[in-house]
C-alpha cells in the first residue's frame, strides 16, 4: 500500500477545494517509551507502541495557502532552497494533497524549539502541517484520521495531534488504519520537563536511517519489543498512580535501552557526546543525593530532564540555562 492510497481512503468524499489559508499550531512531544523500528517504511508503521508527553507550548505553527507557482517553504520567514532536504521532504508530502497537479503550496513554519538539534523531532512540523491542511481544505477530519495523516509525514508526528500523555498504538493492519495516537485521560500538573541543550550541531545520522540500521543489524534489537511492553505497562501505572519515581526510572531505562540497540548496530550509531555522558553522571550523582531527577534522550546528544515542580528551583540551579516546560500547565509549586 502506498501513502497516496491511504490518503485517498481518508479523504474520500471530502472536498478538495482549498480556502484562502489555513493556520495551526502543534506541540512537540517527548517520548517516555520510544518509537524505534518500523514494520513498514512507506507508511511509517511501528513495530511497537510508544508513549509520549506533549510540550504544550513548545512546537510549530504552520500557515498554508495554495499558489499557481511551485511550492515555497519558509522556515522562520526564510525561504528554503528547493534543493534543501527539508524542502524536498515537504514537497513529497504535499504531493499527497494537491487539489490539481499544477498547483503549489506556500508553507510557512515557525517553531519555538530548536528542531535540528534532536531536542524534538520533526513531529510538531508535520502535525501542524496536517492541521493546517485540514483548516485550508475544510475537511473537518476526526482525530484518528489526522493522526494517521501526520504519521505519513513522520511517525512521531502522529502523537503531536493530542495534548498531554499520548499513546501511539502500533496497530496490526497492513494499511495502518489502526496505527494512530490515543490521548490518555490523566493530567499531571506538577510534572516538569527540562530541555538541556548541550549542542545545536547537526547530528551525524538522521533518526530515519538510524532506526532502519538498528532494526537490520543490532543483535540487541530482538530484546526491544519485550522492553517496550514492560515499560508501557510501568508508565501507564505510574501515570495512573502519579508515581514519579516509577515514571522517571522507566523513561530513563527505556531511553538507555534504545540507545543500547543503536550502539550495537553496525556501523554503530552513537549520538552521545562527552557532554551528554557528563550530564548523565551529574543526574545520577544528584539522584544519589536524594533529588528525584531523571532523564530521557532521543536521536541526538541532548538530554530531557524529568522532575517535579517542587524540585524546579534546585534543578534549575544545577543546570543553568535549562528550559523548563510544564506539560500540563503550571500546577502548585510546593517547596
Ligand atoms: C520517538 N524518535 O519516539 C523516537 C525516539 C527518535 C528517538 O520518533 O522516520 O522522525 O519520520 O517515522 O518520527 C524520531 O523518528 O521517524 C523518533 P520517521 P521520526 O520520539
């Protein structure tokens, strides 16, 4: 099955006449149980489910309109060269939605999070593009359909359709109609995420080829599905019980297990820099000293810290410049 066939199924009977413009925001998301490995490269269907938390205010706003000319992609107001990888990828995605062959799109994205640094993936970009397309064409799609369309752009983007805790159910169907995000009902106002930006330098290998290489060459990858199964159970119970230590421990172990599969690939995939390891050791030392602080990491060298509002001042003092996000907006700060 191709992406286009899936899109045609979802858009069957929907109007194809664009309005003047569409504009939408989607938040970035950080996985507590990672998506790493696909069962279908074309449709971005995962081998396992994953679970994330939305960054609520940090993400991407996309404005879209149609034009008589070739596609234009502007990132923070700067037009991208048609040869740039981001332009090529966006164009390929927009091909799925052209109302007429000759028509182009003008896409303007503004992100308030550094995208290339592996702090967040392309998730908020593709999720906001899908929401803007829904606006532009007036499709009024259901959330599972929007999530599926976002997945076709980038797997983790399917989770950025919802706020809060989100599970991406892997599904089993060959067409992936059962592989989309589902929001969890629980709120956790005291939860904090800290974005620890250690470097903005581009990563050596993108997550897409890295994921493929891991699945194909890592001997440890065989253990990954069972790790995910246990971690998802632990995370859901931790969220239900507001058990922060259990949440943090599970998320950190899951991230390290994912990186272990990468490191055991060939050629090896190692995103860590000396600064990453230094930060890990500092977190472990602080934890030894009684601070409930954990981390997670994605396909990049930067860390995301997990802690609670009551420890925010202490964590901020230990990590100057840390960008703190409240995924559920505020909450009481007990000292
Ligand atoms: C995640 N990552 O769950 C994992 C953890 C990176 C590490 O999802 O090929 O950009 O577009 O489906 O979504 C990044 O992978 O990959 C990612 P594609 P995507 O957040």
